[in-house]
C-alpha cells in the first residue's frame, strides 16, 4: 500500500484526477517552507497552483518544445498577463492590426498605464525595421493572423527584436504546435487561446503561455498568482482530454482547409481566398519555411461583392455552423466585421484588408465532401 489514497496499490489512473480542492493541508512546517521557497512542486492554494492544471502545463510545454508553461483562464488572460509582466510605463509595444480584436481593448487599458503602442499592417510587416523605437520592449504578433491568415516571418521578427533587445511574443493559436513551433524559430514566448485547437471541442476556455526559460515561467506565474487568472481543475481536465486527440484533429482540419481553399479559389462567386496553403498566397513561401505538416485549419474568403451576399451565403449553409471561435471539431464560419472585430471602431475594422463581405472559416474534422457540397449549395443560391 502507498500513502496516496488515490492509488493505494500503486496503480496510476489513466486520467489525471480533477483536484477541485481550494486549499491543502500542510503536513509540516518544513514542507510548507519547501513549497513556498519553490524547492518542491507542492500545493497550498488553488490560485497558486493545482495538480490537474500543472499536468496540462507540462503537456503543452512539451508540445511547444518549451521549458515550461503557465495556463490561465482564457487566451486573453494569457496575452494580458504577458503584457503586464513585461511592459511598464514608457515602454513601446510594437504589434499588428492583424491580432484578435480583444487585444485592441487591452491596448486601451495599457495606454491608460502609459504604454506606447505602434500598430502595423501585417501585410507590410517588414515595416517593423523602420518602426522599432528606442523604447520598443516587445513585438507581439499572430502568424497566421486573425482573421486574414497573413503570415509573418518569425526569424525576421527575431532579428528585428534583437536590434533593440526586445522580446518576441507569438500567438500560435491559428497555427497550433502541430504546424509551427515559434520557440524554435526565435520567439521568447508563445501565447495560446487553448479554448481553440488545443481544447478542440467548444467546451472549455483556457489560455497558455509556453516559456523558453524557467525565469519567464516564474515571472508569469507571479502575475497569475497575483491577479488570480488560474484555470479551474475541471477545465484543465477537459483540456487534457482534448490534447489526447490534438494532432489527429489538427491534421484533418488542415487537410479540409486546403481542399476548401482550392475549391473556393476556382469558384466564380468567391472574389478572393486567403489561405497560405495556396501557392498564389502572398504568405505561401514564408509559411512553407516555418510551418510543417500543412498550413492549418483557418481560411478566409470574400463572398460576391456585398455584405448581403455574404450574409445570404452564411444563412444558406446547412452543415457548416455560423458561430465564432475556431479550431474545434465542427466547421464554423463568421463575418469578422460583425463578430470577432466588434471590439474595434468600424473604420479600423476595414483598414487593413478585411472587407464587409469577408467570411472567416475554421475547418472542422468532418468528411471533406460534406463540407464542399455544403459550400457549393450555399453559393449557388446567393
Ligand atoms: C488568435 C487568438 N488569440 C487569442 C484569442 C482569445 O482567446 P480567448 O477567447 O480564449 O480569450 C482568440 C479568440 O478568438 C484568438 O483567435
């Protein structure tokens, strides 16, 4: 018999137990000291750490090739924790219009605290070299980006960040570690909305920050512990379950997205397709260089010439679902200007390439033919 009541005969459960405890009984002052001094990975209070969460952190760290990982309540919590940990009054954050819309809201909060922000169009990301300022402390990007799937060269951004000793943070939500490992390409930190492909089933919200050093982990952990953005154990367990099928889902989504992009690219009612897997896409060469096993499950396209046509198309779909979020088992579509970008002023939403009739699609894991037939019939009737 072991001392562990969960495994009295040493048999390990196949699934990490959901530890819902808020607090833990101390067995001695010596153990308390070892935990609080960080000598052992023990547990005292849920806001600090939780064994179910910790297991998933290690799993995501290994997927990203990271030293460690800090998990949080949402993807936006992860991005915000990163900004709060590494930026201070007077620092410049260099970022792109092509990041998930809620980052714009966070930027308004950062500005209140004296952070200076430079916004660039990711189509012209090489403008970074003319926009680094003396006080630039961080470059933050998404590649491929939300919602137009623009591709930025991570190794190039690393070189630019190095000119100023700045950090490079990459939101890898669209690519997922199946297709891209930014830490190997020079990023300091990788941020995720684990709500998306890592979880994969529309049933949990979580964020993750994969760290390249223990020092970064300690710093981000400090912020999480201070502000209380620790994930609950039940969501962590759902995330652990999602991760078991992550690679196979990512593979199928990417296969479906490529089939759909090729199909739409030839369709007379589609005026433009945005997908780095297409050889004609401006991001194709860079994506081939830094992505593996395909180009991911996200694409976008302009339907006809007007928003009414795009709305009609979405309403005509029978299998593909009209909803936000992405990276899950079901295929989803939305009009970014009416959904994920609502956080921005209208003129800003269309200032970097997104059109009123742009549809963003997250390919699911359905049979490709079912998706192509649905798209065909929905386009026929607009
Ligand atoms: C690329 C990207 N990053 C971050 C987020 C924010 O994630 P969450 O909704 O989990 O806060 C999203 C949400 O859609 C996203 O698409």
